[in-house]
C-alpha cells in the first residue's frame, strides 16, 4: 500500500508522508469501508491544499482497493491449504486422543488438537485469531473415550508356560 500510495500521489503534496504511512499501516481496517478511507483522504487533501481533493481521494481508494485485492489473492490459497491440511490431520489426532496406551493428560491434549483441527477445517481464517496453544487452551477440557478393546480370542486367554 505504501508503494502504491507513493506512486499514485507522487505529484501531490496535500497528504504528507506521515499520513501516507498511517494509511498504509491501517489499510486492512478499511477493507469493508473504503468510503470512510475516501472521506478521510478527501478531508486531508482539502486541508492540505489539493487542487482536486476528490481526485486525491480516488487515488488513495484505488491504491487501497488494489492492495486489498492482492492481499486476498495471496491469502486465499494459503487458507485453502490450511483447511486441507487440517482436514487430513483429524483422523490421526482422533486416533491419538482415543489411544489407550497414552496417559490421560496426553489424550486430553490430542482431543483439544482434534477439535482445533476440526474448527480449522470449517473456518481456516480461525488460524489468524491466535496461536495453536492459545486456541487449544480456550477449548473446554475433554477426554475422548478410547475405542472398545477387541474381545480376546481363546488362544489369547490360554496361559502358555
């Protein structure tokens, strides 16, 4: 965004470098409200003595629109990969959460990991909310029931010396 603003406003001095930096750093906050960004840019340009404040505002808005489109284009495949990897990891986490050979504490951690993976498979953007340990700590503690043990065969019941 900063580079786009510098190019778009190269011949305009009505919006100073500090304000351009602020716009560049906060562009994602305007993702759903580019009209607000345009209004602020228009006001700043008018106060800064721009000959055509509407043109300056449209330049800032177009730079933001292009930046946000690029952000979305690079973000979408990453989130799709997160979704796919999370979905593929659920069976392994479920198996470990139900493993009779693991202690209860370890099984609870795997249960939380499984539930976090299930949530990521549904909403991969959840990954951005917090690191995995924090997301898992926010989940209620749960111990998954282990799979039923198979009935021992007659041969297994015999004691051989």
